[in-house]
């Protein structure tokens, strides 16, 4: 796993966003599983994936890895599990458009939390990228928002908030391996899915999709993001993560024949440009910072 640790943080975050972007396609492919069943099976395979990664990484020092993660790892895991559950609840009680729009607001929470709690300054280029990204998000899904159920809309906000809090913990304790926290998150959400499901058995096709979601989409997605966020400014993490919103519709078009609207294409192009600006900032760093009066 030393190869992964040598990859630059922003690129790892982008790789994680690419993995997560397959979420919509995988969910659309389930035959008859309920969302709580999907939560259980996805969380089960996610937990096993994280455990396998930790065993390969730490070997005999596995339990020491959990001990060393301490309270930051424990609270990070519980917070992340709330985000997993909030996603399922939101899908039950509000529209997909509303959910996607609210998730995209993580860029604001990351930038604001990073400044308030970590005193991270924001470069002028990053500020421009934030404005462009928000504009792109509004174009992509803003025109398709519907009132939805208030409970679902409020639950959806648990996702960008919990993700931002998790990244704050990762940034605050960069020397603490937060991957064990993901195992705690997986087990916690698995238990919740078990308690809320009428039955656990689903078709073999759906179990395979649960494995694909837990192992590849969520498992490797959050491993890459957690490791990459250690050395990536919070605001930049938020911008790069928006590439998930761009790639998702592309996979749906290529593999499920779901066509995107003109607004989606234009908004996605703007977001992609904002992400590319951040990679430009990575290759050609500037010493100028945006100073915000306290």
C-alpha cells in the first residue's frame, strides 16, 4: 500500500470521487432490493473491504491501528455512518435532484469549516473555482429542484455536513490514520440497515451489486479520499469532489442510456473547468492568499 501513499493528495481525492461517481449507476441496476437492504449489503461489503485493507496494511499491528486512531477515529466513524444513513433516508423522502443538489453544497461547508476551525486561507484561484463550481451545480440541477418532503431535504444535509466534519478531523490530525474510522462507519451503518430491513435476503444479482458498491464504489472511494485529504486543503477537496457530479451522468449515459439535459452538460463542463483549475494550482502553486478579516 506504499504505492498509494506516494500519490499526491489531490489526485487521490479525484480517484476517490471517480469511484463514488458510479453510485447512481449501481443503484439504478438493483432489481428489487429496498434502500435499507442496499444500505445493509453495501455497508457489509464496505466493512469487509476496509478490514481487508487494514489487515494487508498493518498485519499483526491491526488492533494497534484502531487504538492509535483514538477518539478522532471513533467519532469520525460515527459521523460518517450518519452520512451513509442520511443518504438512504433522503432517497426515501425527497427527490434525487434535491439530494444531489444538497450533497454538492459540501464545497461550501468544507471551505467555511476549513477557515473557521483550521484557519486555512483560501487562494484567489480557489475562490474563483468555488464560484465557478457553485454556478455549475446550479445549472446542472437547480432548474429541476422540486419542493420534496422537508424531512428528506433536512436529512440530505447530513451528508455534506458529516463529510465536511470528517475531512476537518482528517486535516486536524494528519498523522492519525482515519481508515479504521471507516470500518466503524461501515459496521454502524450495517447494524442500522439490519434493524430497519424487514428481511435481509435479496437476489444474487442484487448481492453482487451490493458487493460492487461496497468494495469498489464506496470502499476504495473513501480509502482514496481519506488518505488524500491529509495533504489537500479543505476547499480544494470540496472542488475536486464535485467531479463526482460530472462523472455520474456520464456513466449513466454510457451504460444505462440515460441522456443528460443541456443544462447538465453546460454545468458539468463548468465544474470540470473548476476542477482543472485546482490541478493547475497544484502544478503551479501561488504564494498569494485570499485574506479574510476575522
